[in-house]
C-alpha cells in the first residue's frame, strides 16, 4: 500500500510543479518575448514530463495489480480451507449423530421360553 501512496504522491508532486511553473511564468513581470521563450521551453518539456508521469503511473498500476492478485490468491486459499473445514466438521457431526441414534434405538424384545409356554396350545384332534 505504501508503494501506491508514494506513486500517487510523486504524480501529484509532478503535476503540481508543472502547474506552479506555468502559473509563475504567466504572472512573472517579463516581456512577452521572454515569456513566450519560457513557455516554449516548458511546452517542449511537457512530453517528457508526461512520459515520466505515464511511466510512474504504469509502474504503480503494475504493483497494485500484483498486490491485488496476491491478495485474491490468499483470499481464495483461506476460502478453500474454510470450506474444507466446514465439510469435515459436517461429516464428523453426521457420524456422531448416527452413532447417537444407533445407541438410543430400542432393541427388539426377544421372546423367551416362558413367553412361548404361556401361549395357549390349540391342537385340533
């Protein structure tokens, strides 16, 4: 982030210096001929200044883009980890619920010998 701030600061500084120089030239008590010469020199320097500013902005944009991609990759990795942890926790909870349901289920009553003896015998002869 500090690289981005320094790039913005440098760009602003260069733009402010250009505006200040032009304002100073126009307000200075010189003859028209002298002012025109200075304006021509300044105008000749503008393409170079614009190129420097463009290069600076491009460098800062590349840094910002690289930082954004790195942050995006880190965010995706954290999201993958969170999803994996959620799936794992869900599976463990499901298994725990199954074990609990199996241990709570009533066992079927088994018939004993006494029960079968107490039933009436219907034998038709």
